[in-house]
C-alpha cells in the first residue's frame, strides 16, 4: 500500500471534520491544538516515508598506509575531521581486505569497484607482462602522454582495470555527474575514479607539477594550470618538519628539506605532511573549478592522501612522526570538510573513508620488545630457487622476473625441454620452503586447481590470483619478517596489513560503532545502493544495510 496518499487523505478528513463541528470557544481552542499536533505528526511521518534525497557530493577518501589502530592510538589527539567521522559516522571496527597483496594499487582498485584482484586484474603495484617481456605498472599506458608537466613521457590510464567503479556506473546512468580523482600517486588518483572519470590528477615529482594524462584530456584545466603557476612545492623549500605541538626552536625536527642542516633529509615533498597539504589544496581547487556538488546528479571526488605511506615506510608505525602526520591528516580532513560545506551546504555530502593497507612494525623495533620479526634476503631466496631448478632440470635462465612476492618462470625454456610446468613449480616451491622464516609457498598450478589448505591465508592468495597476469610462484614470509633492507613495508594477508578503517558519514547513514567483520569490498555495493545505481561489474561485496536509514 502507498502510505503517502493515505496520509494526505487522512489529513483532509481531519480538516473537514474540524470545520464541520459546532464547538464552544474553549472546545475550539483545545481541538485546534489537538488537530495541529496531529497534522504535524502526519507531515513528519509522510516526510519520513519519502525517498531520501541523494547526496550532492560523494567524498571518497583513502589514507595511504593507515592502520585501523591509528584511530585508537591517537584518538585523544583528533579534534577535527577524523574526530567528526568517529563521533558522527558509522564506524566499522573489524574491516579487512580479502586479498593477499595488500599494496597501494590493489587497495585503491578494490575501494570503489568492490572487486578482488582475481576479477579486477589489478594484482599488484606492478607485474611482469609476458606479452611485452617488460614489467608494467597497474596504470602504465604507453598509448597516452603525460599532460601538464612539460614532458613527452608516457602517461597513465585505467585501461588495465578490467571492471567498472561506482563512478563509472553513476556516469552511465546519469551522465551529468562529475567524477574526479586526486592523489600524489598516479595509481591512487586513477583506480578509484575509474574509466569514465572527468579527470584524474597526480603530482609528478620530475616536473614538480600537477599532471594528468591524455587519456582524460589534451591539456590541464585552467584552475589546475593556475595552481601549477603558483609552484606550491616551492613554498616548502628549506623547511623543517617540526612536531605539530612544538613550542619555540627547542623541538627536534623529524626531517628537513635541505641536506646540510644536521637533520635527516626528508627526501622529497611526498615524504612529508606538506605532500598531504598539497593534495588537500588541489582538492579544494577542483571542488571550485569543477563546480562539484552543483550538478543535476551526485558528483564524486576521490582523494587519496599519499604522504602517510611515504613516512610510514621510512620510520614504521611506532615512530612519533607517524603520530604527528596522523594528527595533521585529521586537521586537513577538517579543513576539506569545512570547504565542502561552505560551497554546497552542510548535510549534502556523503563521506567514505578507508585505507589501502596497513604496515608491519620495523623488525628491529619488534626485536627490542622481544617480538618475532627480522629481515630476509630476497636475492638469496631466488638464488636458492634457481640453483634447485638448475640442479634438477639443467642450467638455464629459469626466472624471468620477480615482483611483490611473485616469481615468473621462463615458460619458453620449460616448453623447449618438454617439462611439466607443475613439476617445475613444485621443485621451486620446495626450495623456497627450505629457507628460514618462509611460511608458505604457493604454485600457479595449486591456485588454479584449488589444491591449497582451506584457511583465510590460502583464500587471500586465491582471490588475488589472475591467470593472465600473476606469477608462477608466490612466497609468503612469516609474520613480522620483511624482505626490505631498511624501514618497513606491507603486502601480506596478515592482520597488521589488512585491517583498515571503514567509516561512512552523511545523510541517510546511521551513526554508531559496528563490530561485525566486513570486507573493504562491501563499500562499493553499499555506495551503489545509496546512489541507486547498478553495482560495479566486478563487485563481490554485500550491501551494509545495517548502516542505512
């Protein structure tokens, strides 16, 4: 039954009944109060039954390398954007990635597609392309040119992404929507925005400029050109990164933008909080320049804050610099929220926040607190595997490439010697498992046949496998062990790498803490439900109906 016409007829009945009666003055006064109350209640109920207006803007945020526990560790220090989301949003405390390769491209490729790498084709930041015989990145595209950096280098595009995003589905159904992606990293700007985006912009450190690709447009829009002319990175030349609460000159800087100060060299603008400041500034310029939130349909602004990742790799999650940049990120989010509310009005934006992955503690820090962990030598591992293959099958170039824990075998050599690929893989796997602190080694044949033990680790490797792009051998180290010689990293299916924040904030969202275990893959179908568009083509997640009004 359609309840709205019923309520309207009920309203008419009340009014006509009131007029028809002959009442004393006091009776009229009391009846009038009663009727007005009934009428108010009727209209409130009717309004509640009307479909909620869609948000004018979806702000989709990724904080690169932001473990879930950063929300807990530094909660007392958050007083701006993150605090607003934690206090007023739907906060999922047990959100995880399903795939094993917890790296930037795969996380960003999951965010607004809801797909696993086994469907999206985005299996790593980079991989060996057997057809070209070269290593390619998740967004490299030699058919495009970089635009805006005064260079003739190749550009980037979403062509290696095999599925649609929520933004794609929104533009297919409602072409008037605008979709923009922004980050320092090209993959972080491109993959959430999708194939039909109106623009994806990233910062090119070679040109010291914001750039895009000829895939999207032939030249930068005027508002982006203007920002480049202002040379935003030049503002920080010679600057020292001091703790946010430093008083006077007594505080020790985390790093400096010059090499001769006696302070650790920051290396690049990306590895400082100023990189995030540049991203937030660019997002505000895009908000105005693209008139986001003022079109006939919902617009999407996807923003990825990259500097947290650069800092985290260098110093690890337990360093004071990570707390500092987390606090500064909270403040930047608050600044961006205020700018959006100022342009399109409060309550008109749906904000979704997550991270693309976590990170492992620095091994030396773990060892000092008597925890497991250490450093492994990847060169030694591949040498042992190569030696085992040569000993069993004869000399030859058995390994063509390695990337992100994947090893690619020389299939031409295997065919030339008429060998069984599964046997070659097994010999290599046994050699890998003989090395200290290697937890598991999966082969291509095992993943294709499903011949793996049935647990979450094996499932993570299975949903991360895409036959045409994945390697032939997959090596997983024990928890807290790294192949990196310095700093720390991520990329495993362990909890410290795959447990991330997921928060929704805005119209139609029920605030609160939700402890049900969810996957980041659930974000895309939930957003599609809110926007009333088709779910992305590769989505495997569920609608988080528990947070929807």
